[in-house]
């Protein structure tokens, strides 16, 4: 029997990623609450740049604007970066609003 997470999201790492600026607290089963800095996101997952305490296979529960609570699994780590895959794909309309709200360049955000 294979070990590790059995994810329903297909491996589509070539999907478009958008730069974001998002600091969020995630729940980790063993380490408790951890502050993560998300630097890019796609409908399948996200990358952080402060992964010093995380390992491949770690599972976290995070809260995203628009999307709400969603589980993600650490698929890879390198230096201080890590890539996570969501437990499910984000809905395209939610994803578009999420990217708009977390766009790192305020000049590219829509006026409200």
C-alpha cells in the first residue's frame, strides 16, 4: 500500500500561477499554528517562502480570503520555499476574486 496523501487533484503543475502577497496562519496537527507567507497561487495550490519548519508530506489547514478554510499538503521543499497542493481545486470565480484581493501590486487591484 502506497504511503502519503491520496489527493483528488490531478498533478497539473504547469497551471498558471499568480503572484500574491498573503500572510496567513495555518493549523498544523503537530506544530500548532504557523504563520506562512504565500507568494504565488494557482487553482491547484500555492508556494510559500518561509518553510523552515515544514517537510514534504505535511498537512495544513488554512483560511483564504473568498475561499474560506481549505486543507493543503506539502508536495516539495527547497531551501526556505515549499509548494502545497490543495485537497481540491478552487472554483474559478473564487480564485479570480482571491487573486484580485491578494495582488501584491495595489495599482493592479480594481477600485471598489
